């Protein structure tokens, strides 16, 4: 999100971060099965729409984590609880 705010001032920063944003948006949209993942990736190239898409992805992934029994706060779920659940299976 920071890259969206800074890209008019620092275009190289936007270009450096773009591949990571595209990769992780595709991966997260595909994992939580929120829709057709390439459409989400295309949305990452539209200014301000990408902020909305990131918000929606975060909300859906948090809901999925809560559904699976993890406590999710503002900064995400507790990684130790996730590791303990993975080790138990």
C-alpha cells in the first residue's frame, strides 16, 4: 500500500515492488479461492483499485483464519499458534 502512495515520487520503488505484489496477490487469491486469481492480479495495475483489492483480500483471509479457529488481530494471526496447529497434524 505504501508503494501506491509513493509511486508518483519514486517510480523505481513502484517498479521494484510490483512483481512481489503481483505474485503474492495471485497466490493469496488462489489459496483462499476468492475468485479467478488472474482478475485480481489485473486489478493490481489499476491505481486505488489495488488498495480496495488488498483490503478485500486481507478481510477474506482473516475471516478464513477465524473460521479455522485462529485468533486474528490487526497484524494477522499468531504465527506460533499456526505452527503448533501444523505440527499437530
